[in-house]
C-alpha cells in the first residue's frame, strides 16, 4: 500500500524521484526502492511523507489513493491543506492538532541508511534556530550513534549551558527523542525545548495546552523561577532519554553527614593530642 501511494502521490505533485528525495531528506535510490516495495520507510520518513502529501499517517499506510474516489479525496485535501515540505517552501503550514505549527522533521542517515544522532554544540545553538528544518545544515553538525537507545524514534543531542538543571552541569550533552505530538508530554518530563523566544533550553515541562495553549518550564535548581512559554513560540520538543557528561554529579551533603564528618575530625584531633 505504501509503495503504491508513494508513487501515485509523487506523480500527483509532478515530482521526479530526485525531487521527492530532496524534499524528504533521503537518497533518490531509496525513493525507487520504496516505490518498488524493495524497502520499507522508517517512521520519521513516513511522517514526512504524510505531511508532504497533506494526508494523515493512517491514510498513507491503509488507503489506496490510486482508486478514483480516493484520488479525489487526496486532491481535495491538498487544496485545503498545503504543507511545507522543507525550509525553502514559502507555503505557510496549517495548524497542528496539538497546537503550534505543523512541523517537518529533518534528519540525516549514515551509509547504511540508519538515522544519525546530530550533536548541536553550544556554539551552534543560535544557528540551529534557523537551520533545524534544513537537511543541509544538519549535514555539517557532528554525528554519532548510541546502540543502547530504542530503534524507534529520531534522536538529537544538545550541549546545554547554565546551572538551572543542577546537578546536571553546564556542558552536559542531553540526548533527546523527537516529540511528534506535544499533547502527549506528561507533566514533569525533562525535555530540550527549542523556541524562537528562548532558543535551546533544558527544563522539566508541564503541559498546559488544553487550559492555556502553553507550557510551563521548571528548573531542577530551586533558585530559578518557573516560567510560561506560548505554544506558538515553540519549534521543537525533544524528550530527554540520556545524557553524556565529563562531570560527575556532586553528592548532596545532609546535616547528618556533616555532623558525622565533624565528629570524626574531633575524634582524630583528640587522638593527636594524646599522642
């Protein structure tokens, strides 16, 4: 079904396989393999296909649009809901059900067509706000893979700055999984939030989409005050799944531990006096 729909929709859009591959951020040979049924697209690729065609993911994999009545349906949907497929498209995207603008996820793959984890270092944070949806920008970022992560989903790594999330120190790299549906974010989930207002921040997210079309961002460091961010300012959300750091967290010193250390020192001093 997917291969049939891909070929039909590509022709409806009057795109060559090379043009389709460029919009999806994949190799042209993969488009051919998908259309011939020799390979199955990854989930992230399927999501980008459905956005490009202006149909739901469920329709893409279950509805045969080559049939006449369905062909009319996709034509109507394309007329009503034009979707921006890449960063160079001038079309304004429609509103997503979970709030904010409909988003297209760009990503890179290795020679075996496995998705990379792109690293966004602190010095590249400002440029990421303009290039996050641009595959060419992502190509120049450092890349790596972590085999222990789940193979489902798309991951990206961000080097964080500041001490608002102590004991996770400044300079730590947070590896996050892309959140497609923001309404599914549970209160208190640690996430990297990319926004036009605050740039890249690592916070615990509290979901207020239903009551106020916003998120409330909390820091683990109590010296930082929680603040609201409007959903229209949010560009991406990445749920934290792992972190990489060269700094080990400092153990919290309780009053009991401090008292024990002082008593031990006093005993050692007393022994020295007797010697």
